[in-house]
C-alpha cells in the first residue's frame, strides 16, 4: 500500500538532502525503491501461490518491469545523490590508511551505544519498543544476503571465493533450517509476530528502508562494486558486537520469552565474517587493484556508517514518540482552524496504510471516532471527534476508523502554539 495521495504530494524534481533522510519524501522514495529491488528477487508466499497467481503475474509482469527499468536509475539518483555531498574522500590512500580508517570506524561503533537499544531499555513499554526495532530488522532479516547475491557472479579471483564463503554461511550451507532468514523467523514467531516478507511493510521507517536499499543500490550497478565491498566489510565487522548488545537488551526486556538464536548466531559468525571481509576481501582487493580503488572502498565504509546512523536515529525517534504518545495529544485552543487542512475519509473496511510528513502536523478527528496506529504491536490510540494528535516531522502513523466510518483532517502544526509543544520526554 503506497498511499497514492501521499506519493502524489512528493516533488521528485529535487533530490533528497541529508537533512530529510528520515522525512516523508525519503519514505516514499525508499518504499518505491525497495519494491523495485525486491522485484529483482524471487518472493513466493509460504502457503503457496494458489489464488495469488494473478498477483505474481502482476508484480513480476512486463508492465511493472518496464516502469521499473525506466525509472530505477532516476529514483536512485533522487534517493542517494546526497551521499556525494555528505561524504568526501580525497587525497591518496594507501592500504595501511584504509586499514587504519576501517579499524577507527569499527572501534567507534564498538565503543558507542546502539541508540535504538538504549531507547528500548528506557521505554515505558519496552516490549512494544523492542518489537518496533525487531520489525525494522525484518527488512533485511527475512531476505538476508539478497543484495550480496548480486556480487557473486563474474570472475574476480580469491576475493570472489571469500565473499562466497560469507554468502553460504548466510544461507546455512544449503540447510534451510540453518539459513539466517529461517532463524530470524524463529525470533519473530517467539514474539508472536508474523513471518511473511511483507507482514509489517507498513511499519518500515525511512531510515531502515534507506539502509536496506543502499546495499541493493551499490550491488545493482557494478561500477559501485568497491563501495559495496567497503560497506559490507564494515557491516559484517560491526554486526557481532551490536548483536551482543541486542541480546543483552532483549533478555532484559523479555527474559526467556524470546528466541535469540538469530542474535547469538550473528554474535558468533559475524566475528568470523568481519575478519574474512576485512582481510580476504577489503584489504586483499586494495592490495591487488591498487590506489585507484581505495577511495571507493573508503567511501563504502563511510556510507555504511552514515546510513547505519539514520537507521538508528529514525527507529529511536519513532520508539520515543510512540512510547510517549499521550503527551502529543492536543486539545482545545491548541487546535487552530486551518485553511489548508486536508480531509481524509475512512470507512471500517478501508485499506490500512501509513505515512509520514516532512513537517509536524496535527491529525484532527472531524467526524466519528478514529484510532491512531504508530507501530506493529503498539496499542492503537483512540481519538474521539474533536481530538487531535501532534505528529512530528518524519513520524510514521496510520489511521483506522473506530466505528463504521470517520473523517480526519491533517493540518500544518503551528510550532508557536504552546499546547502543540510536547512535554519533555
Ligand atoms: Fe546473517
Ligand atoms: Fe554475516
């Protein structure tokens, strides 16, 4: 559900800037981009195609394929051109410089906190917060190593074999029960969450979508091969320690009530993958192909760091807002009449979709009663006629009719109205 009205609002003529990396334009672009990339992978439902055969034909069919092929490069430029402004790699880099930069970047990740995990631990409803984070991981977890698979073809020497070694680990050496996506699904099931690829599509945030799309972006176009290698080496290196932190947080929240095999597997095997990718791929490629490729390897490391930061910031911001939602309720004089309010009407059976806005807005229930939904397992927030909620810029929400029908308006929030300012959280 792309929420066509929300897509139509977006000005696609101006590429994204880093300041709006977790905003609405980013969300729309990355939803489209993620769908395009997924269409280059094979997705089949667990229960079999059966009556969904028509969906298969439509999703993979000629019409959407041509649309995708005609727009993919432009959409990638729209979404990722900002990386050229954000990351500047200049000067001559030796293999030693590359190794030093890599260790510096990885060391900072090891020493720093994982913002989402800290936010989960501090949340009033840590289980809801932990599910929100887990769902963001599902974006990669349920199709893990799909982008990597695009870098396995061709002929590039011993580094190709080293990458394949990492890849077959991700695929459980051909044993389906050991495949990382399979053990990720076990973790979801232990939280009573659904396991099919698009179960929580509506709740993927712009930052996590951008991170996931980035790996497809640099894997689709092999001119970016060295960027991909920098990025994947960094990712494999920082995964193990971050999963150690995740185990700690999730044990703290759920006790034994969660299956953490997925995290334990990565805390173990990514220590190994981090060494393989650094020594046998990243540094080996730098040695073999020389100074001409090192700046791109460095760029990939820097890009993976930057995007990883957006993943965390966006997820933590969503958790904080959803966890503290009642303080964002606006009443009485806080609800100013607005000329440019957009009215949305919903019936009980209306399809559910989510969106965000580039600026703070007020969602005001005009008729009937509504429920505001902020996360995959968050309790919906009831809103009666005349009630309003402040949705800060970039926060993801959906609205459902609580009865047979409702109508709500979306108005620009006036940041000077005291009632609109959320209490400190
Ligand atoms: Fe994995
Ligand atoms: Fe790995």
